[in-house]
C-alpha cells in the first residue's frame, strides 16, 4: 500500500513467539495487498480493473465481501464515498503510476472522465461469489478502505491468538483493544492539519474501537494560489473545495471509519457535519478559518474522553 504499519502489544506470559507472530502479521498484510492493491499488477483488484468484460467475473469470497461492504458505505453516503472514483483520482494526478499535475485538467476532460464513474455501475453477488461492472472501463479504487481493512484483519489475527491488549496502526488508521502498559485506555493523537510539520491537535483515549482520519494537507498541488486536494468528489469530478482540512471518525471497525472519514471530508463542514449528527457518527472536523484551525465536534465524538 506504499505505507508503514505498527503494532503495540501487551504480551501475556503465554504469548506466541514474536518471530512467529511477525510471520503471521506479514502473511495477513500480503494477503490484503494481493486482494486490494492498485499498485500490484497481479492483485485481484488490478486484474478486475484490467478486464473489459461486463459479464459476471468470479471473485474470492473475501474480495467480493470487501466490494459489497464498500458499496454499502457508498449507498449510505449518497456517493460521497465512491469506490469507482479511481479514473478521476488518476486524471488529477493522484493515482498509481500517474504524472503529478502542475495544473488542473480541462473541464471537458473532467466531464468525459465522470462518465466512467458511479458506484451503481458496480454489482456484487457474494452468494457465488462474483462481481460485474456495467461499463468495461469502470475502475475500482479501494485506497480509502484498504488501510482500514488491513487494520481490522490484523486485529482479528491478534484476537484469534488471544492477545487482548493491542494498538494496531496501518498508514495512520488505528484499532485498539484492552489497555496499554499503564492499564489505561490507549491514548491516540489527532494530528493538526499542517503542510510541513507534525503537531497534535488533541488526544483521544479509546479502547475496543477504531479511528481513521482523512485530510487534504499531505497530498495536494497548488495552481495560481489555489490548493487542489487528492480527495475527489465523484459527484463533481473535482477536488473538495471547502473549509474542512481533515475529518477524524471513531467507529467499530477501521474500514468503516476509513470510508466514513473520506465521505465526511467530501461532504464538508456543513453537509458532512449534519449527516454525521443524523447518523450518530463520532466525527471530529478540523476547519481552516483564516490562519487558524477550528474544531467542530459531533455529539458522539464529544462523548469520548479527550484532553
């Protein structure tokens, strides 16, 4: 996935050998990569994207389940989270193997590319299991879901091994269970949006939950004084353009938190905040107000322990 991972564990006396544990962790990450990576040409996702067939294509049960779950979030958010947004991401220069853009693409090209996008053009039948696309050129991008899913799979592994106190992180997406070495809930930081430094906005104390953040302050380009984020709104074909710099979501699974954080960042500080309150999502919006960063917190997030 082009990123790093870390696992913090409180090891019981009967814990598995660390070397064998690392092998199991590596096996999980390799399996997830082989299912979901757009960077590996032979991954299940890449082979599906390369296919020009509009017939049902046989899929692994895991891959079909991933697509089905991701599509459910697309439906929930009215397409704010859209796994078919890949062609637009690539057009704007943020996809794998694409050239970094120095200027926005032409409007006509954006509109033409939008015709290749739409989560309703992707269908699953996981009783088979199989997946199909209604257009040959549909391209699926799971980058706003894969890291969270990898976190969840590592958490499942640790649960199966009876390791009940851990903090798993892949590319900044987190899931934790039990307590830390001080027998307290895990303390995790929400990063302050800053282009050239890493500073903490707030700290949340969590257990048996997952947390993910989507932001525009790491991957972007500027043209004529305007910032163009890698977060693309599939409904417009363009990068998000509002005051929200980042959204953090706390949920039961990291995959859901990952997808919802992306959706809320697309929806923005007004529509997204109203949606999160209505759906009782624990969300923490960080907004740019002139030179300052302002926090906007949903009721569910406010109930969490912060400092």
